[in-house]
């Protein structure tokens, strides 16, 4: 062994371990956000490892060994600086890395694989000190693939663990026997779930998960940790990630009643066609027992179509614009900063209502929650009174005042209907100026550019300025503003941090800001992957 190799092997290996671990966690955050879907994760990864500064530091150190004795100190200092400067994904980013037991196991197995790759290369490469740096470069490049391999190796164990958890949850469901209400839809599931659970609490103890828990394993954990004897109702959000997703949820927690908020083009890119979305959502209605209660939004043509494919269910219809004979019709919607006033007309009565929430789609979801709650026996007058004690779900058309500025926070997720609802509320509220901050809407496949161009035109009619974030839909928004002669009111920014910096400089007291959608970390390539994001942040 050469003198340089024996002298520097330990410090080079040590700093590589630290840097490699930080890189592993950074990639794991994105892998976790994709639900450990290897294909989507690797597509996102692409050639990113070749643009990683850690790869180029190792490559530069390997090149320097040919004519300089400074290669090892250079690598140790530069790699240590990269490791120290990299943000911790467990505490940074829009969605932080959650070190669940599964994530911890994947990280541990991947770390072992990365160390094995590094030592294997050093063992077979006879180039001495250069072999250490080449091994480091290789380990950086293959880290995403090693994560996928590590997860694959753990799959048999993970499956066994999950089966055990599901058995526990199933046993608890059988013992408690709550009346299960399933909710699905292309949008509005989480808000409808929260509102329905709020209403049903006035009838009997009700369980509903906070947030957007809508998978079998998410529901399994929720049941094991939260379901207790005495819960009469359990409201379950049922998300679809493909055909069969809702069927598996229904097999696990069979629904007695169901609410379908809409069947539209959300996640069209993932499903491939609107018909596939329809088939996936219909699985909830098919899982109902004969005579089971099915409440659908008749304003959504495919939701109405869905109801007509299961004729042996008891169907209730709600809506605002539909020409169908509705069980609940939404009328006379009006917005103020304090909330929304509206009328619900049933087949037997008319109710003057108020709720401190905003947005036409959300209020329409409330009409759906009212319909199914009253179908299950809740007194309509009690339901209407309960509307006043609802609270907005965070970042779902949430209207707040802060230092004289009105903020409409609708950043959790977005679709074209929610986008238009936010613009409608913005137009209805008093303001000296109106600014929209948005990356547009995503996962619409071939229709995405056209939809965003149309939304851009509608935004230009309401807002004094539109800030379009990132490059994802930038061209479509430029086209839309240009088409209506408002290109001078469009501001392009690379990230939400840059957008907030612009807002601080340009929005004064009396102004109104709409925060519409927030791209997942995977869409904002510039910030927070291997280095700190730009200064600033979200509100």
C-alpha cells in the first residue's frame, strides 16, 4: 500500500460515509414522497446524480491524483463542506422526510449497500489513492438505484409486517363495528371528510383521520391508534392511485354508505384516461351493500353516471347547476371575509345557512356532507347550526388577515375547479390590489398546457399581478396573459421563496394575495435537494 493511500484512506472513507449518508437521506425524502414507487422515483432522478457537486468533487480529486499531492486534502475539505452545507431533509423542504420504521430500515440497508459498493471498487481497482475517489463518485451516482434495491430487498419483510398490522386493525374493526362512510372524488375528499365528521359528531361519536390519510396502510395505522369502543361512525377518505386502490380499501374497511364529491381529470397523467378515473372511483359504489346509501354530486357528469351504474343502491343527489331532481340544491352563495352565506333547498324545506369557510366547491362539498348526514338520521336543523362551528382546513381556501393584507391560502393541492373558486372569492372580497401566486395545476397529461392557459386568462381578468412559480406551467401562463393583452402583469419566478420576496416588496396594506397550489418538492428542482434553498420561505 502506498504512503498516500495508507495516510488518507481513513479520513477519505470517513468523510465519504458522512456525505453519502446525507445524500441517501436527501434521495429518500423524494422516494418517500412518491410512495416508494421505483419507476416514478427513478424518472424524477434522471441524470441528477451527474449534476451533484459531490460527484464532481470526487471526479476532480481522482483527476488531481495524477499530478498533485493535494487531491486527498482537497476531497476531504470539499466533501466535508458539502455534507455540512446540505440541508437536513428531516427538517427542511415542503414535505420533510419522515423517519418511520420503514424509512429507517430502507436507509440502513441502502447504507450497507453503498458501503459495499465503495469497498468493492477499492478492492478491485489497483490505482491506489485514485480508487478511493472513483469509488466515491460511483457511490454518489448509484445512490438512487441502491435505494430502490434496498427497498426491494426489504419487501418480503415489509409485506409480513403490514399483514400483521392489517390483522390487528381488522380485528379491532370487527369488535367495534362502526358504521363506515367512504368518501372519494377527484377533489374535495379531505374537506368533505372533515365536514361530514363534524356534522356526524352531533349524532354519535365519530372517527375521522386528520389530513389526507387515504391508503390501506395509512388507514391501518389510524384504526390501530384511534378507533375505540363507542365510535358509532367512521368516515374514511378513499384515495385512488390506480384501478384497484379503492377496491382494496373497501375490502379492508367495507363501507355502509358513500359520498362521491366529483369524478374529474385530477391526476389524469397518473391514470392515463378519464375512463380509468371513472372506473377507479366507481369501486366505492360497487362495494356498498344492496340498499346502501350513495350520495353523489350531480353537477359532475361522471359522478352522476357512476350513480346510475349501481341501480340497487339508494341514491341521493346534490348540486347547484344540475337539472336533475336534487335532494339538496345549493343556492344564493355569497362570500364575505367572515365566511359564506348560502341556501340549501331540500325536497321538503329551505335552510338559510352560514359557515366560516370559503369557496364554491367546498360549500358544495358541505351540501354533500349535509345530504349524507341527514340521510343517516341527523336532524337538518342541527346540521345547519353545526355549519357555523366549522373551521377551514389548513391551506384549503383559508382566508386570513395578516398585517392588513388578506391572504387566501389554497396551497395544499389544486385543480382547475378549486383554482377558479379561489379567483371567485378573491374577486368578491374588498381589496386595493389582488395578486395571484401559483405554479398552475399539474398531472393533467396532454390537456395540462391548455387548461393552464385558460386559467391564466381568467386570472388576468381578476388579479392585478400573477406570479407564476417554476417552469412547469410558465409557458402556458405566458400564452394566456399574452392572449388577453396582460403579459405586462405576469411575473415569472423560479421558486416560492422568490415569490414571497416579491410579495414583501410589492404588496401593501389593503392588498389581497391568493396562494393557489404549491408544487411538490419533486417539481421544484432548484431548491433544497443537495444545497439550501434561496432565502425566504412560505407563510
